[in-house]
C-alpha cells in the first residue's frame, strides 16, 4: 500500500513523541537508594561528629574552592561518604547507587557535575556563535529578525543557568535552570509555529495572540511551581508537551517547503537528532571515570546539533531575503 504524502513527517513526529513520553515515565520512576543505606547514614554521622563541631553549616575547615561554591560541612561529609560507601559496595561486588537523586560524581574545584557544566557552557557558546552569525546576516527590515535573535538569547540564558545548576544543586539554582529552560523551549515553539503558519502575513491581532497566550501560560507555569511545592512530574510533562508542539510545527514547515527549500532536511535532522539524544537519558548509567554520565552526554550530543540548527536558520533567512519576503504591513518586528 502506498504511504500518504504526510506519512513521512507524521511517522517522525510520532516516533519523537513516543521517545519523549517514554523518557518522562522512566525518569519519573527513578529513585535513589544510596542515601537510605545504613552504611551511608552511619558514615555521615561519624564525619559529622568528627569534622562539623562548629555546626553543619560551618565552612571554617573547608578549602577555598568549596567555600566559594557554597559547600557546607555536612554536605562535604555526604560527598565523601557517598564515595566511601560506593567503594565498599563495589569491593563487595555490589552496584553503584545514587545519593539524593544523583550519581557519586567526582567534584572538580567544588563543581558537582563537571562534565555537565562543561557541555552546558559549550551549548551556550554554540548559541552565542549562532546569535552573532544571525545578527550580522539578518537585515533590520526582516519580519522575524527580533524573533530569531531573541530565541538565541533565551537559549544562551538557559544554558548559563544549566551550568550554574550543575555546578551546585540548590533549590534556587534548580528553579532558575528549569524556568529558563521551559522559557526557551516555549519561545522556540512560538517561533516554529510562526514559521509554519507564516505569521508575518497575519494581522497584528493574530501576531499579538501568538505572543500573549504563551506568555500567560508561562506566567501561570512559574506561579504554580513557585507558590506550591515543586511538581517535578508536571514540570517535565509541560516541557515535553511544548517540545513536541515545536517539533510538530517544524516538521509541518519542512513538509510544506520540501520542494522549494532544499535545506528543509536540516530542521528535520535537528528534530530527530534532539529526540534521539534524549534517549541517552533512558540508558542512565553510573558516571564513567566518575565524571561522564548519560545526562552529561546528552548535553554533549546537542552541541553539534545547535550548529546545524543555525545553519538552517541562516539558509531560511537568506532565502526569504533574496525573495524580498519579510517586508510589508504586517511584518513581525
């Protein structure tokens, strides 16, 4: 039986959605057991009485690098005990356990997850390079100039806070990471929808709604997660839903423009590659060399994808500019 014309992108979209939903359910089911281990609890108590005589929040006996990155005596005790208990478990033929939801990473100069920090910085740098390339190439009259540039800046901001969060996991850095990420994803979805449905030719009212509705939803999202206990499952589901919407919009754009814009394959590559990179989270494993875990490798995998995305963006803008598109009465500014 011959496939329908839309079967290609729909198949990719369904595959991406299935993968993302699977990621959601697997990640939600994960739990740590190391911090409930009696060996760990006893170890922390011993170190606490030995080294934290000035109080759990004391930093007097800690190196400068740990004081600068916000470690306390009790947190340092937990760090050392997680590695001590892991070494004992492995020597006895046991498995590596997670502690407080994290693998026992080897910290570097107080940085909790050095690989994730490094790859977050690389992602931010890739978006910065993309921002500079777009800013120099997009004429000021182009309808989506502000949208493309703001999309870059929001992603740079998100990766900065990702690096901060992986440096030290506090409630404040966690929220800044999550809120920045969902903000970038939400705006990216708006950009994808605007391109898929050519909102530069829509009325000012329709363009305003494209901005206003997601802004209200984002404000409600932040309020819900800030005023009530943080709902991790909801936050993950919200990110996945918005991400799937963005993917579907880009795939729709690619299908509509597959014959007139030969570079359309690039955005399909980006959508599929990002979804595939997220599969690394499904195969979570103890950190290699106590530094590189599945999450950090996911961040590493997205770095080259960012460059492909900006290659697509430059091609898309150049094609519109050559055709004189993006001007006119209702152009988005």
